[in-house]
C-alpha cells in the first residue's frame, strides 16, 4: 500500500513537467527519426501515463481464452491501433478534438483498472477494447508531430510504446491493486490542470 501511495505521489509531482504535444523534449536538430520516435512517448507524460495504464489493464484482462494467449494479442492490437493513428495523423494533419480523446483515454484506462477488481468482467473487457481503440488518438498526435522519416519515427515510437506497456503490465503483475487505477486517474487530472 505504501508503494501505491509513493507511485501516485511521484506521478503527481511529475505532472507539472508535462508538455503539450508540440515541444516535447527532443533534439529537433537530430537526423535520427528512429531515436526521435523512441523518445517522443517517453517525454510526453500524457502518452506515458496512458501506455503504462494500458499495460496495467492488460495484466488484469480475463477472457475465455488462455490469459497467456490474450496478452500478446492485446499488446499487438494496441500497437496496430497506434500505427493506424500514426499513419492517419501523418496524412491528415492536425484536427480538433484529438487532445480531448487523449485525455479521455487516460480516464477510460483508469476506470478499467479499477473495474478489473470487481465481478463485472464484461465491463472490464469493454474498457480494454475501448482503451485500445483510444490508442489511435495517441498515434494520431504522434503522426502530426513526426519529425524526420515517418517510417523511422513510427518504428522508434512502437518500440518505446511496447516497452512502456510491458513495464505497466509487469508493475501490475507484482503490485495488484485497484489503487493503480486511481493513480492513473489522478495523474490524468494533474496533466489536464498543468496544460
């Protein structure tokens, strides 16, 4: 329980350092698109919080199939959603409402984690699917901001996104509590107030 409080507190103190999508901490002079893509989700706290939360939620996913089979499929689906969003953002460009969907995704993931500890498995499954769908908007925002080659940028972003989600899944594996969902929601609220 003390670790949960510490993680929640740490995420709240980190929130004021949140950056809007434009102006993430990048070396815009860099010609390495892969590195730019890799760093992007790590320096945007909204993306970082959501992807960590999604990994935590995936850890709690229960299905009629084997859990070991379901997790790789869910990770893959999230990465496909991110890729589709990246491509759409690169083609379409900035549109209104994307930031709102990114903010909403954090709260959907948080609700899913919280709900995973109830007996309403069907709601948890729906929230997992909704969360994976909302990853599209994170990819879209990345696609709009992609620097260098879109393919290299996207490849770096996908590697980082997988690492972040896997880290969240491992955290939830070793620290299984619904309060992780509350920490994600509080981080989301702090990010909204900081921007």
